[in-house]
C-alpha cells in the first residue's frame, strides 16, 4: 500500500480507502462490514469513510460495531463523518451547518461510532443560510475540543473553500484541511481545474469519491441495470438517471479493451486512473464483500503501467463524455 499526506497535513492516508455510502445499512450488516473492512485493512487500507446521513445514521452504527468487533488499535486507522443533511426535520436540524446542529451532530456521530473521537469531519455541503464565520468557528471548536482531528468540506466550490480558509487564517482558527469531491473519468473539472490554485496555495488535500462513476465504469451496465446492483435500490432512481446514460455506457465499453491489454478489469483501470493524480490523497472505493475489496486494491499494481501512451488511449476512449 502507498500512503499519502492529506495535503499539507502530517497525517497519511492509504492511497485507496473504503467507504460505506449505499452499502452499509442497505446491503451490508455488521458481520459483512467487518469482513470487508478486515480485507481492506489486511491490504494496508487505513482510512474508512462515512457520513451522518448514510442510511439515516445506521452506517455509522454498523461501522462502529464492526470496529469494536475487529478490535484494532485506535491509532492504526482513520475514520470520517460528514454533516449537513441531518437526521431530523426540525428547522435547525436539516440541511444546515449552524453551530447548534454541528455540535449536536458531532456528539451524535461519536456516540454512534462508539469512539472517543473522529479523525476527519466534513461539512457535507455548503450552507448559504449560515454565515461562513459561524461555520468555520464551529468546526474549529470541534477540532479544538479533541472530538475531531481535522476538518474539511465536501462538494464545495473553490471560492467557498477559499472564503472559509481565509476566515480561519485571519482569526487564527483551525484551517480546513481537505475537500471530498466526486472524481472519475466523467467528473473532473473541480479536481483538475477549479481547485488547482488551492493545492499549493492552501495545502488542500483530496479524499475523492465515486471513482467508478456509480459503477458505470465497471462496464456492468452495458446490458442494463442488474437487479442486485445499487442502481436498482429503491430511492436511488435519481442516481440511475444521472449516471447511467448511453454515452457513458459506450465510453465504458471502449475502456474495456485497454484494461484487458493491461491484464486488469475496467474497474481496476478506473480506480488506478484516479490514484494516478498526485493531488489525490486517497481514492474512496466501495465494496459489499471482501472479494470486491481485494480486487479493487489490485488497482495499485496498474499505476506503473499508466504511462503517457496508456493515459492518451484512455482519453481517446472517453472521448470527452461527461
């Protein structure tokens, strides 16, 4: 396993990590989660991603119970959570980053995980209705309290990130350290263009998600949506409509021969392509069973093979599809 610093921070994350979105609480129980997490840990993975809103809090509970079952040394792994969507419908509890909600959310996540602290905490989306200074001070106070080690954002714009960082810098508060954007062969603008000034400028680290574009880049949707896939789950119709398009399916089909020539699967090629970007601190992968975890980790073996010629062939196969 390769380990990378989280931007300018001292902490190091495994280049590939394991996330729980959709699977935990929907497709995976405690025992299955523990099995997949152990498979990842045995491969050198030290970062496990989560969020308060995943499965209405069940995902954190399942991961916390799995960690307890596994009994790993606390210093040997890193976990995350994210706040914004909330778990209730009250005016101060849903779609907000107000101070009260953030403090309550932090305490709730720690309780569901069964841990003393969470390593990385994120503002899951920007909140236009809460003053940025209130958000920054609350997140800084959470870190100062020892309940979290670092704070960051997910799916914020570069301007929003810069505003938050500038407030924290001016007020001598804990700085936002990382952003969690979607990043794959179809979704690239933020990572490759918009955030460019932030990497060296403020030391931004990236924990990217959806390297397989919700599974499209595996090629498994070429013949339609399998009944046992996440795209077939109730409540994810919006994801299916936006992710599974004829153009994307055709592009994924064109990638398959390139992966085959490298002795890899399409999924491994797509994951390796994300990890090839030196600005990416870790690529968050998903899996519902240990065998999937092991297969995904083999993507790292492809990195030395992704030379200029292969990267150009990948670009031609994608053909500008977004």
